[in-house]
């Protein structure tokens, strides 16, 4: 999840000066529409696609692992907050020994 936010901010940081330069030099009419189109194409759409992939990849972990019922599990990051490690279907960082009900 942090990766998605990071790359969204990077794309936004690149897009702002590019749009600023283009709008200053070319003097587009309807500039506000171009800004929204560029924001959607280069920032919002890639973020939505990345989030959908992340949600799809996380689904088995959220449904099938012991961690999904543990109070130390952070669903938004698929992370064990106790061990500060990502959880996968194949690897439970504590091996089940530190599990506590949610
Ligand atoms: S403490 Fe153990 S069971 Fe709980 S989230 Fe972390 S790894 Fe999973």
C-alpha cells in the first residue's frame, strides 16, 4: 500500500511542473479540463489499477490465514504489526505462537 502512495506522489510531483510548463508556454484554452484529464490519466487511473492488483493479491491472505483474525494484523498493509513483517499465505512471521484474537 505504501508503494502505491509513494508512486502516486512521485507521478503527481512530476505532473505538476510539466502541466505548469505546458500551460504557461502553449496557453491552452480550457486548461482546467486538461489538468483533470492529465490527473486522471497519469495519477488517478494508475493508482486505482495498482490498488486493485494489491487487493487481488491480498485477498487470499485476508481470507485464509491465521493472521487475518489476529489483533496484531493490519489489513490495509497486510502486515503483522508485532513483527513488522508482511504476511503471506506461505509465511506467518510468528508461526502462530503470538496470535491473539481480534
Ligand atoms: S502475531 Fe502472529 S498471528 Fe498475529 S499477525 Fe503477527 S504473525 Fe500473524
